[in-house]
C-alpha cells in the first residue's frame, strides 16, 4: 500500500496505522492520521498520510514539517509556509499573535517594536520574568525559535512612523496592526493603505476589561482592512487590559491572518 509517512512516500504492507508505528517507531509514539491524532488503531487506505512522532524528542526539520502538514492538511500548510506577515507592535496583541502564527508555521514573520519588556507587561503579554529589560523584538524572537525553529523571523527594534512604513513593510502580504494608542493605529492603517496597495491589514480596537467574550468579532470595513474587537471597550481609568479578552482579540486577528493566507478573504 502506498502511504506518506513522516513526509516520505513508502510502499508498506501494513493495514492499520498502529502497524506502521510498530514497524518504524516505538509503542508510545504519537500517530497522526490525515490530520488527526489517533488513540485507537485505524484501518488505512491508499495514499493516507501519517506522522509517527516520538514523544519528548525534537524531530528533524522534515519530520516536524511533515507533522505540521499532517495537522493542518497539506494544502493549508504549504500556503502558510509561503506566507509573509509583519506584526507592528509586540504588546498584548502582537506578542500573542506572533506565537500563534509561529505555531501554525507561517514561513516568514517580521517583528517590529521599539520598547523593552517591563513588569507591567507580564499580566497579558507573552513574556517572562527572564525577559525583563530586553527589547521586545529579541525576547519574542527567542520564544518563537523555541516554538518553531524552522521559520524565518526578522526583527526591527524601532518606532514606526509615516516616513518608514513603506520601507519596513514592502514585500509582506499582511500587516498586523497591534498598537495600543488610537493615533498610532490610525497612522499605520492610513499610511499602509495609501502607500502599500497590495497589502492587507488586520487591525484591532476594543478589547479592554472583562465584558462578554461574544462582543469581540471580526469585521471588514474596507476591502483590504479587517478589524477585530468590540470597537468600543477601550482601556481607561477603572478598566484595564487583561489577558483573557486581549488574547481573545489576538486570536481573532491571528485567525483572520490565517484565512487570508489561504485565500479566504470573507469574514
């Protein structure tokens, strides 16, 4: 029977997934069959795709990619691998978005921020005590390389202005706006829409406090602009930014980016 196992086409006499595991791996290995991790044996069909992965061991690049492809389905994974996404601002939104995009295997990420990691960031941003005082670009790149060492991560430790938007983000498919301040959000969106006619922008507004999660949604106010959040619950005195709602909004942005990379432009 012709099968694809860990990225390699093989002719095997095995009739079930666990028979393949017995032949090439160990009894405790994880088995992913056509994108789904199985815990009970399954019969195989011609051209099935399997990953057999040893627990607790860093796989080789081709094995990790094969596993991710199996999880995402080959068509989706190949599109994500070709994706180029820039993240402007690496705070509560941007740092968590970057982690999600690294986990799904987006091939090239650009991380842009001028700030350092401070204690007040730890309540909602993807940083740890060991990162305090480091530039956010470097601290986040370190994490992403531990999650997925086989993607390209570029960094720019600088402030984004109207003058450098075009230079910074030319060549990227999507710019993810993840700023805190409304004037900076507006500046980036307007400048990018004007100066980068091919780029799509995924932005956010309204994720403060602890209102209902269901109020956060993704909208499409313009052809190349996607906006995530509840559009009204901003941070102010008595209503801060907290991890759950910020990360829900970050998830909306990351999922919209994923959809755009695979050609799904409708919300």
